[in-house]
C-alpha cells in the first residue's frame, strides 16, 4: 500500500479533504485581554472540536510570520477523510497529521492531545500525530494547533508553520 500525502496548504488537496482551509486567531484564549494569559488557566477552549471559530481570520497562510516576543496563536482546520485519493482506497489506513511549527506547538485532534507525541518543541522539529486508526471515509476531524514563541523566558523571531500534511498509510 503506497503512502498518500496531502498538503494542507494546497487548494486541490484541501478540496479532496472537503476543507475550506486554515483559520487563525491570536492569543492563548482568542479574544480575551492580554491574549488570555491568566494565572492558573485550566485550558483554552480553542482546542475543542466544537469551538466556534467563525470570528477568526479564515483561509490564512500558515507560513505567514506573525509578531515577535511572547506570542501565541491558534490554527484550526477541519478535514473529511475521503474514500480514495488518486485511485487509492483510504479505508483501513492510518491517518497522520504531520507538521513543523516555529517554535513551540501543541496538536489537538478532535479536542484531544496525545501528551506523549502531541507537543512540538524547537525549530525544525517535525511531528507526526495519529489522527485515526483506522481512517474511516466520510469522518470529519478538527485539527487545532497552538503555536507559541519560545524560549518562553527570552522569545525570539516569529511564529509560523513550516509545513502541514495529512498522511494516509
């Protein structure tokens, strides 16, 4: 079975996945004062699959460099597992989300994070997070990625994705 890789920045691949593209909002808790940074916050609602992101920027370029210093942004996309891609059946394969963010990231699939593999740390560190095993055609998944500038004590540069893919293996 050949590996199928879909680029989550490519219009044709997004169409195959029934997706309108990425949405983005700044802050640990978008729309809250001070980017939602408050002591002892128990979690950002932006990670949840049913979170209302309709007020966010849509169809954003995930490679846009944003801000500098201590900064957070959420990126979200919904994808639907297709029945086949390029004549290859998808049913029964594993679906993986693959990404590289600068500098720090957390990957939530349908509101859940795999604490062993869902955290991305450091520049140029790629990550693969299992989305579905097995992949079920017609199933829609929400991918939410929190990206932050690091190191937190002295953040440098900007935040952005280097790439984002959906792999079916």
